[in-house]
């Protein structure tokens, strides 16, 4: 949806504790989580009209966010 943040703990509430633990204990997960949040923030600003950009750039950001979310979820499920 437009104008919403997609934080991992909100997207996957059943893994909230694992996400918190992995952010503290796994440097790779923490780095990916930070990248995911930065992308999510940028997408939010574009969708809210705070920043403007080409539609194809926004779509590229969304695809990157989805790929990161998939990678993070894989790590979460393996933990």
C-alpha cells in the first residue's frame, strides 16, 4: 500500500523476537536489516510526495526491498 512503512516486525509479527535477537547477534543480518529499512524509508518518502523520482526508479527500489525481505526472512527462518 502507498504511504505505509513495511518494517519487518510489522510484516512478520510472529518472528518479532527472532528479528530482535538477530539484529543484536548477527552482523550480516543487522546490515541487511539496516539496508531494508533505508530502502523502505526512501520508498515511503517518494510515495508520500516528499521526494520525486521516475516511476521506474521507484519500481527498482521496491524490487530491491522485496529481495532483501526475502533474504531476511530466509535468515530468520533458519535461526
